[in-house]
């Protein structure tokens, strides 16, 4: 029995490559040879530096010595701990950050310098997706609530999409995410 039932997804996003505009890196592939030399920042979950899919893909390619992990939750002595790798990128300590797109998009919009956000290509391993549909969850027995939420999400879809765009969330279509290796910018 599922512990939660979900609505239909109301948006889909992806991990992204985030770089400084002046670097003109334009990364489009997990096999780009420059990834072996670039200083790369990724989020880590807990003490597991390879827990996030981008870190796993890099490690499978033998790219780990130049990868710097930043706890997604970080130290709450900082105002916004999840922003740490993006701040390191802005300070020039990193060349590229590979993080969850909604987070990157939000902070990139507010950065004092121009940052370039490119949706990462899909993984060559279906067990390590880079794109995820986002939905609301309800208790399994709350069928009426789930249906009501689906109706609201459908009715307000344009408003939701506009809000996501306004906050810099990179949106990808389900069709685009299934085309592995596209790496198109949002």
C-alpha cells in the first residue's frame, strides 16, 4: 500500500549546469572532456558526497578529484545554506555547479553577475534520472482531496507556470526529458 498518493505533476524540472557567462563553457554532455579539469560543485545529502544523481554520474566516469560537495542542508548559521556552491561559483572558486534546477534558477536570477543555466543531458543510466516531475502528495485515502487538487492545478496551470518562470525555475517537458542527451537550455 502506498504511503502517499500524488496529483498529476504540475511541472517538471531538471538538474542544471550553472556557469559564469564570461567562462563561455556551454557544457552539453556528461562526457565533455573539460569536466575532468574543471572545478565542479555539487550538492551532497548528509555525509554521502555521491548521493545526488549528478555526483554519481561523474564518479562513474572517474571524475571525483575535482568535485567539491556542499551539503544541501548546510549550516543554518548561514542565511541560505543551499546557496553555498553558487556563492563559490560567483567567487571564482568553482568553474561549474551541477545542482537542482529550481534552486539554481532562483539564485541565478538574484546573482550580482550573469550566470548561465543549461539543463543537463539525461543520464545514460535509467536508474539515475536527471529530470523529475513534481506533484502534490496526499494520504492514500484522500481521493476526493487529490481530485480537487488536480482540478485546481489544471485550472490554474498557466498561473503556476508563470510563477515558476518568474522565479527562474527551468521547466522541461516530459517529451524533452525522455530524449536522452538533449541538454537544451531552458
